[in-house]
C-alpha cells in the first residue's frame, strides 16, 4: 500500500486526472459535492469540525474538511473527531483498493494523531490502514506538502462488509493554527487499476483558457493495451488571461 504524490493542487486549473474507465469497477465513491447522506457518521469533541467545505478541493468545488473555514485552522484547544462511511460491501470484490486525495497541514513535527481506518465488524474494532506515524504495514500519510494521492490495497478485507473511518486528534492545545485535513475524491475500486499520473508538463500556469497545447504525462508504470478512446481527461476548466 502506498500514498503517492499528486502533482495537481486545490487551486490549479489544468487536467487533474487520467482514468482508464474500462479497467475499473467502483464499489463505493464520494466526491463531497453535496452534503453527506444517510449512513455517514460524524463525531467531534468538544465540537464537530468535520464538514463539507469549498475552502479547498482537488476536483469539483468541495471536499471533506477537518478544520474551520474562516480561520483556516483547528485551533480550538484540544480537539478530536471522526467521520465514518456507510457500510461498504466487499463480498466477492476483485482486488479492491481504497483511493483518495488529501491535503494534510499540521505542525512541522506533528503530535497530531491522524489515521485512516477500516472496520470489518460495524465499528466494534478498527484497523489502521494509514497514519502520520505508521507502524508495521500501515501507509504513511504525508503532511505539509500540498495535495497527495493515496492508494491502499484492501485485499485483506475481501468477503467483508466494512466501514472506513478518518480520524483526527490534535492531542494537545499547542500549535493548532495549521489548516488541518482535507479529503476529496474517495473511491473504492476493483479490477485492474490504471496507472497514476505522477507528473504533468507544462505547469498549470502556462495553460490559458481556449488555447491548444501539447501536454505530456508521466505515469507510475507503463501504459499498455489501453485504447486511447478509454482514456478520459478530467478536471476544472483552465483559466488565465
């Protein structure tokens, strides 16, 4: 499992993702473009900070955020909170993987406890998939580096009904003036995964709305046996003068 870098940022205006549609089957997905629906559970202490926001986002115009919109931080003293997905069916799933985009801004040497977790028993117990301070096979959540892409194998949970939990704990009331945690484009997919885009050239700032340009993509692995018609470019429209 790995959390890989995403070159596009929340405010960039070029193509943000390349997807081979015919290779993937989506078991569960959330783009956070509307309020969280039935089955989602949000908790917070002393107040609930998890919410859908338009402050930052990786695609569309919204993301899931642990923090305060106006202040752009989670500086309310010691705080903690979690957001839990509805139940997800992995019975008969073929090579399921969790994919999501995130931006995590915390203190330079974080004392915060930040985790992505999964439960196969309706929340009675939670296994940590990724964290700021990973142990064993847990993936590393990167911080203070902009938007990232995280891909985690869920092969160990095939045949289960699961829930995901995103957990943030400031631990103390010191150095909490950072932005917090944004999550976007959450997907559990099955089947052969398309390679991730790990670099885009030219930079976003050189693309002007209405213009034509050649764009070079660098992939995480070789792209073979994919019909160009199955490759879909997606992202917000370019902007510029």
